[in-house]
C-alpha cells in the first residue's frame, strides 16, 4: 500500500496501536498455557487475568464477569444464546448482522435518523402475550454512527422484566462506555475496533449472570465454563492495552478534533449534493454516512480508491461485497440505501488527510455521471 493511500475505514478495523503491538509481543513470548499449573502456566494466567481486570474496569464490569471471546461476533452470539434462553428476543432494525444472524427475533423499528423508537419498544414489551424478553440494542451503529438511547431503553426493559444486551463494538473507545451506567445485562466489545489486533473480544455481564451463562463453544472448562478453548493470549493482551489507550484519549477530549473533521466533511459533501444520513441524531465523532443521489455506492468506492482513499459501503462483513444497506433501508431512505458510503476516521487521522479527502470527494461528485440507479445496481 503506497504512502499516499489514506485509510478512512476505521469502523471496519482500526489501525493497530504501537502499545498494543508491544503488549502482543510480550504476551507471545510467554510459552505457557493459562490452564497449566506449572510456573509457565501461572505466568500466562497472570497475563490473562491482568488483561481481564483492566478491560472490565474500563467498561464498568467485574473481572469475573468478563468473558474473553474471539471477537464481537462471538461475544454477541454468546449473549443472545445465554441471556436469551427461554425468552423472546427483540432486535433493533439496525443491529449488526452478527446479532441479526444469531436469532430470529422481533424487529424494533427506528426513525429516519436511525434512533430506536422507544415508545414502540415499550408497547412490544407491555404486550401480555409476549412473555419474558431479551432486547438487543447496539450502542452506536456501525454504518451511520447513530448513538442509541441505551440507558432509557434499559429503564423500559427493567420495568417490564426484560433483559438488555448491548453491542458496544463500535462505541467502545470512541464514547464513554460503562455497563453499570447503561444499565445493560450484557455488553460486547472487540479489540481490533479500538486499536488492538484481530482475534480477541469480550462479553461483559452484569451481576451474577455469569454463573448461569451456558457456553456456546464447549471445551475444557476455560472462562469458568462459559467459553471453551485456549484463549488467544497475545490478542487479549493487545486488546486490554489498546482499550486503555483509547479510553485515555477520550478523557483527553480526543474526540473533539474528530468531530470537527467529520463536520467539515459533512459540510463539503452537502455542498457537493450529498445527503448526510442520520445527521439530526447524536453520532460517533469519527463516523459519517454520505449518500450521493444517482451514483451507486460501488461507483463511489472505486472512484475514491483510485483517488487514494479507503472508505466503505456499510458493514465490512459481507465477504467483500458491496450490498444495499439494511440499516439505511430501516431508516426509510429508499434508493439512497444503495447510493451511500461510510467514512470512518481512524485514531491516526491528520487534518491534512481530511482536507485531501474533501477535495477528492468534491472531484468525484462533480465527475461521476448522474443516472437512475437500478434495483440490481443498488443491491436490492
């Protein structure tokens, strides 16, 4: 990859933080298995438990309620299977496919900015025919960056005896995330989304939920019987280190510059004829979703890639395909759902990179031919 090519796809995966790489190397040099009782095993166990305690403390959980997984997908699957056992499951219409694929649940609608309709959620939970429920609501959407009113949803859930699981994969490290403050029963995070390496995530649980959580992946009794398999110790150590750095950057108001740069991109895109999806709702400081009428998402991705920028169209979990966004469909954006790109700024972003992108976007918007987009082209 040339030095002039700029990566603006942080929501797919953040660049690895140097401190996380250092932590990975240190953990990789430990030969023992954390389940072994000899000296090398105890050393490995100490690395694992230190990472567990650090991660739990950063996101408002107890260490023994932090279950290490292979990433956000497995953490969400474990939560849905465990917390949702014997319950009906209600899933917001803009949840990540990792949650949508884990369960056939009832869909909670969102408004035109991608914010869940709490009044509808309350009516669904109040239905006496429904029975006990698990509600799945992401903290921040991966495509448009919309931040959900999770604490309010938690109060509604408690009033109706429902449990709440929160996919915080995109939010962790970008906004304040605290399991206790949110009032959730489960919360999923993924290391590579805030500057760790791929292959490690965690499910954080409230109260004593861990004692009854059945494993999705059975094995040798690791993670107190909740997740089998030898843990990926280097990736876990890197995750804890990256989380510490990301949260520290937030405390130093690191998101303020991101928000200014995102707003500059939004203003330039609107001037070029684009629509900012979810603009009226609170959003992640690093994320914007720009729809350019009459130009398919794929056309825009190719043009920007050739201009030296890596952006995406919605989720990065579709085997490299550019597909119509179910999130934008749920927001009622019609044809724009196949004409949008996501720009997500990584922690490495510089102001000059943003200025270059704005010029590239203006050029693209002026040069790409405007034409009616077919349903097939839009990914419908």
